[in-house]
């Protein structure tokens, strides 16, 4: 928890005809930062106990870093970038100070044209920018089975959009798991049986990987 700033004015007793005058006394508490985490089932916490998903684990990690942050779980299982764009206006309520965008996995599963995904992400970033909110854009890694052109267009859109909008950028939501040397062991130890969603241990790896970027996002919102 972030320690509130406490400012105390001097309290002086001035004896004058038996009167005591209090000059000042004030306590000021800082407001917590509210971050909306927009994503799909990876953000929502598919297949996991309520306290073991990405948002709950990230919340606890941020607490250990001494931050006072309220995370909003804006993850919707099955959501695409189009779904994210359709709900960005009502997701960004007046109390939201910053935005994490982690969409694109379901676009990949459906083989959606990267130019369409890019336009949707562009729309999301545009709305956040117009509202003056800092953004952390988290990418996904396209498989090679869609062809080199698809893979190149999909992978590059995240970094290019982040640069265009001045957003923070992380290349791959599942990067910490993908970086494991033994891929077979990584699937066994850090992924659920479907091979798509991380288990609780996998989420912990992801949080350790993404956490420092979220700290940067929070610092940009203050």
C-alpha cells in the first residue's frame, strides 16, 4: 500500500486571557491509481480460481512493490480486438487513470486479417489518448502456420502502434512462458490442459514479467 502523505500544521497554544488558539491541523490522503486491464480470457482468468487469475495475482504483486493500485478486470473470454473496441468507451469510466490492452489472441485463433486487428487496436488507443490516459499495449506472438506475411504484419502492429501513440509496450503476454528452454516442460508446468491458457504458476511467471511495465504505467498516470 502506498503511504498517504500526511501534512500537519503546527498546533500552538497561545495563552492570552485564557484562550487557546489552534493555528492549523490537516491530514491529506493520496488517491489510489485505478488501472483497467482490457483483454480476453488470458486477462479474465479462464479456468482458474477467482484469486489466481492475472488481475488478482498482479494486484498482489503490485502491493508488494508498495503501490496503492486498484485493478479493474476488463477481460472478457473469447473477446477479439473488435470486441475491445466496441466496449472501450464504457470501460474507461471517469475514475480510470490508466489502461492495459492485451488483445489479439482470439484474432489469431480465428485467422482475422492483421489489418483489421490493427485498425481495432488503433481505435482503442485513439480513445485512450483522447482521454489523456497512459496505455500499456501487450502483444501476442503469431504462429508461423498463417504464413510469413501474416506473421510479420501481426507481430509488428503492436510495436508500431505503441510508438505512434507513445504507449508503453510489451511484446508478448505469454513471453515468460515461451522463453522457457524446455518447451515440453513449460507446457506441463505452466499451462492448462488446453495448451492455450496458463495455470496459476504460469500466471505468476507472466506477472513477474509484466509487472515492471505496469509499474512504469502507474508512474505515468500520477
